C-alpha cells in the first residue's frame, strides 16, 4: 500500500528546499523532472518570484517525508495545497496559465511600452512609489501634488530622449486592478484615447491612487513585502529589456 499523502508534515524548510531546486533547474526542467505541468490556478510567491505551487508542494512533500509526489497524487485539491503554503507563512496568488484575478500575478502580466529593446518601467515605478515610498500614497491624490516627485523617480527609466511624463502612467494604470483614476462628474472613460485622458489629467488635475482591493491586501505585511519585491524585480527586468 502506498504511503498516504501527508501535507501536514510539510514544513517551511522543505518548501524552501523545493524552491531552491526550482531555482537551480529553472521552471521547465523542474516541472519535467518532477512530473508536473504549469500552474493553472495558484502560484506561490517568494522573494518576488512566482512558483508553480502544486509542483513545489509535491517536491516539498518528498523532502519532508521521503515520498515525492507527482501531478496525479493530490486528493485534497489545489485549495488544500494553497492553504498549506499559507499556513507555513508563504504568499499564494490566484493566477496561472488559464487563471486571472491574482493582484501579484497581474503585475507579472502588465504590458509596457518599449522602444529600442528597452521597456518603460513607468507603471511599476509609480506603483512601487505608492506602495513603498517615503510617504506611501494609499489614498487618491491630485496629480499636481506629486507630479514633481514622480518626475524625479521616473527620470532614470526614460526610454526616449524626452523625460517621462508622470501623467502617462497616472492614466495608463487605470486598466489595472491596482489603480483607480477619478474622472470628473459627467465624463465617461469609454471612447477617450490615452492622449485625451493625459490632457484631462493635467487640465483637471485628476486624482488617482491604489485601488481598494490593493489597499486592503497591503494590511498584510507579508503580502506587502512580496508586492514590493515583485515590483522591484519587474522594474529591473523591463528596464534591461528582459522578458517577464
């Protein structure tokens, strides 16, 4: 008789060993060797990087008990895997190959403008400022109040000869679950181009800030630390022209 799956025996050190193996081999080789496919629902987030949670737990089970699991051996379902990781003090985000809705996974898939092989990290810079700046902007503020501060933060990441315009990410982030742009009464966003919204943001000094969902999640220090780590990594990768 096969030894039963005992997720409760998985401890934090065994998960960290599994993560270290994943890092050493890379995602594709790790999944191939260990008999798993790419995550479809949940991803472990550690050190600002994403890991296929089911595969991590299957290998961690082996390090903890001597029995390494493959993709066929989870009777408790994916939620059970995510729950165990959270119990051990890890962040798990809802997002995978065919899943959406995880705020951290949304960062991984945020589209950015690029020129000459170099990406514009402006959106990520503004979000990191809002989450982790000297005076974190957890509530919506008018653009004029922070324009100069943002201009200085964005300048090192310019991808054109001209300096970045803070109003660009200020309005471009509106399509993200991370951001809320407050339009004047009677103005509908539908049909407005980015340039029209940019002009409106400057002319009417539009207020914007982190979404309610993000502000709620930031109440968890562990989640906040991972959010900052993801943003910091994405800034570096985009600026270097590396794929996400």
